[in-house]
C-alpha cells in the first residue's frame, strides 16, 4: 500500500470469543485518505474485526484480542491507552441507527462537551451546525433542534449518528453496515455522504452489498471464515481478483 499513508495498521490480529476464534491472523494497513470496504459472507468476521479497531470488543466479557493494532503508530491495546479518547478518535456508526434519547442538538453536543472541545455556547452551536451540515442534515433539522433525535426517520437518524461521530473531530470513522436498515433512497444519501467525507477521515465500512462496496470504496478487503483472503484496490478486487475464493464470492457462487 505504498501509494497511501496508513492511518491504522494491524499485524497478526486474532479475536476470540471464549474458545471460538472469530478472526485469524489479519494483517492490514488502512489508508488515511480512502474508504476501505470489508466484504464477505455473513459470519465471516468482518464486523468483529471492525470492532477491534476501536476496542468495542472490550465490552464483551468473553472477547480476547491478540496481535497489534496501531493508530498513527501507537498500539491501541496498551494499558495506558485512554479508551474514551480512542473512541473519540476512532468513531463508530452502527448498523441500526442509535440516536441518544435526547434532542437533536444534544445528540451532537454531547461528545464535544465531554471532550472539552467547546468553551462557550457559541462554539458549541458552531460545532453542532458544522457537523449536521457535513452530514447533509442541517437544512432538514435546523428549525427543530430541540426535538428528539428519535423522532427523525431512519435515514435521518443514521445521518444524525454520523454527525454525532464527526462532532468530536475523529480521525477514523468505522461504519458497520450503516445502510442495512435503510430504504434505497436513504441508502443513496448515506453513500453520497460517505463520498463527501472521503479524504477528510479514514473511513472503514463493513457492507454485505458488493454493489455498495464498489460504489463507495477505493480499497476492499474480502473476509472468509475469519481470515482476510485478499485486499487491494476496489477495482482490482471486483474485476481481477487474485484468489479463487474471492472470485467465487464476487461472481455469486456462495455468500
């Protein structure tokens, strides 16, 4: 990956849930200025691996992560790593939109307040407006900022969650099948948004839709049975895969 600077690096990462190995020796460089897609059949480990990138697996008592995962050259699993700070730098957008049961404004303002990113109400207002604007939501909600985030449509809620992730000024945004609960129109808006954010953040998206991976990403990693089978420029993976298993998946022989 010499054409792109690595934002995150993993080396020989294994993830276990109890005795079951979910990820087997995954080594990958995640570039800073591209969207990287993780594709593969259900249960192949792509979401588990994604969650290891910001220590989300820490919340599962039986989970154990081995190997090295670095953000800007710093091992994120060292005991001195502030996990709250890490999750601000490596934000996460989940499969199902999960706005806080608070106002639209407070959904966005919550993170910047906790992390001390806004000294005054004015600067908080500015962060809220900027984040919602970047997430393509400002014009739709600017007159109802005090309404509950949960009152928005599914697609708007997902964009609110993306705006919430952006508000703390992250360096990486992880998206775990962010469109799987959305209709085609909302999905198109999220994909447009991912396009707009490309280059500003390192973005990693897990998707079960190969078409989506082809549309939004510049790099694609194919996972199967807990292993990363192949990783490269998206175009190559889809038009000229090296591995037989990748070819079989892309052409629909299994999945």
